[in-house]
C-alpha cells in the first residue's frame, strides 16, 4: 500500500495542484506563433515571390527572345503557342517545348523607351527613319 501512495505522490505537480499550467500554455502558444511567423517570412513568402516572377517571365516570352530550357538547351523563340513554344536551336533545327520547361529568358527584345522609362514606340520609329 505504501508503494501505491508513493507512486501517486510522485505523479503530482510541484505545487500540489494542476491549476498553474495556464502561464506555460500561453508561453508555448506565443512560441509556436513566433516559429510560424519566422517560417512564413524566411521560407514561404520568398518562394511565392519567386514563383510569381517565373510565371510572369514565362507569360512574357515572345518571338526572337533567347531562352535556356531546364535541360540546358539554348535557343531563340521562333513561335509562341498557348501552352508550348517553338525554339530555333540551329539553322534547320526547331524544337517544340512546354512553356514550363523554360528556365531563363536571356535577353528579351527590349521595346524603345523615352527618358521617363515609358514605352514610346512612335518616337523610336521616327528616330530610326532619320
């Protein structure tokens, strides 16, 4: 019988009652929220930003852009379809790849811009004619 009492006494919290766990629960919730916040700002947010940039880059691909595919193939965009791109690898070699296989756009064909950075195709065309 003494062993049973000893086991019960050893299982009791230090204060003798179980009402003192409210403070430690708040601390653990704050710590948990802090860890989630750190993961969001260091991992999730930058990854979402990179995905948006990649999506915008792929949507902006147009004819004569030089690209690199995920497999390392370099070529010039010959035609753009809805879900695929035809790239010209050599004089006679054209490949059709998925847009999702584009890794990098090396040099997009830049449209002429005026001093303020806005697109101004009319002025650029007139200057080229002169």
